C-alpha cells in the first residue's frame, strides 16, 4: 500500500483558562500521581482506583442525556444518547473508556461520551469492559471485540465508528486489529483521544514531554507496566498497536496535547498509519493536558475539540455511505 497524506492540524495557542487548569494539575494532581508511582501497584491500590467509578455514580445525570443498560456475558455496557440525539441507532459510536486499564467506567465517562455523541449526532455504546485484576491486560480487548461483533449483528460496519481515550485509545486500535484478525469488517473510522499505543516506555521516557507534562505521569506508567505487563513482550504488536501492520485500517483521527507525555505515541502512530496507506489526521492542541476534552464547555479548546471530533465522525459516515 503506497503512503497516504498525513494531515497534522496544529491548534494553538493555549487559552488562559486552560493554562490555569494545567497549573492546577501541576500543583494538585502531580504530587498524588508521584505518590501512586512510589508505592507497589498491588491489590489494595487497585481497589482504591476502582472506587473512582463508584464515586462518579453519585453525580447528577447530565441534563438531556438518556441512557439504557446493555448486558453481555460477563460485562456490561450502556447506550448513551447525548442532548439532541434521537432514538435511532442505525449509526453509532462504540466507545471504549480510558483509565490506565485498571479504573474508570460508565459513570466517569458518561458526560464526555454524551458530548461526543451530541457533536456527531449519534448515540454511543459505552463498554464497561473487564479490567485488571478481573482479567489480565492482554484480555481486556476481548470484551471490546464482543461488543463490536454485537453491533455488527444488525448494522453495517460503515455505520460504526470506534472511539476511545487514553487506555481506551489503545483499545480502539487493539479492537480494530483483532477484528481484522478474526475476519470481521472494519468500521467507518477510528478516533483516539490521547492514546497510549506503545507499552515499551523507552521513547516516552526519553521525550522532552517527560518534563513538560503537568501531571508528570512517567513514574506511574513505569509502575503500571512493571506490575501488570512484565509477563508480556512489550514489542509484540498485540500489546503495542503502534508496532502492528496497520494496513487496511479505516480513516483515523488522533488528538493529543502538545506537552502531554503520550504525545509521542500519537505522533509516531500518525506517521506509521500514513506509511501504511491509512488516511490519518493528527490534531495537536497547544499545551493541553491529557484528555482535556473532559472539561466540556468549560474550556474553549475542549469545546472546539469535541466539535471537531463530531465533524470527523459525521464525515466518516458520509464517506462510508458513499462508498469512498
């Protein structure tokens, strides 16, 4: 497959409000992550982070958002209809949440997923896939593929976009690659928000963003990989999608903040996708924190990024419908 055009869309510069938030992350979140990175990532630590989603369940449901539970064998999911999204489910987003493969879930991500769906004009199936320690790292993708296969039962793959943030961005590519391996058709598009795609940390730890990222997550990532991936070959494409044969994947949108540690994963994946002949757009948002889209209407950058993701998804559906 001949290389295709790589579109790098640089968005800047950072607004005052986003710089204030980055400063708050540096003062408040950075010390906490440093403490987590300095202690063993054992069962007690996993129980603590697993509580995040339970705490998020106490929040008032977002106005104008409708949800409906879905039960799979061994795990759950929910339909999320954002504000203004009708009841139709012919075209959908399959959403895979982030959380470092160990935490978060339906509750922590409901608001952001609703905003993505509203921007795209379609509902999202948010997957509560099993995580460490219920399953090992390498098996988390299985529930995601199961949900994708379920969606394919009554809709065309051209009517599905797979999307995820952070660890969910990793699973977005892992799901598409596993689907290809199992002979399933590819979706209309992929969207990965601040994904981690290379579990070998060498390049990330050598990158300038190790010092620039306000949250300084390097030590925590090292601890996570040491605790839960030490039995794996980190260069295996099944573990690090950035190292896979990417040919045949659908059009892809990658987004990342220019100073976040995971920026280099998106940068390298964008290059490799283009080399594999996959149409790819890489949006670089000036000095934005990891998954800044979580702030929704509070930041001009998050509002704009959510809108751009909606535009991309709508265009992907239109291209797929036209057979392009």
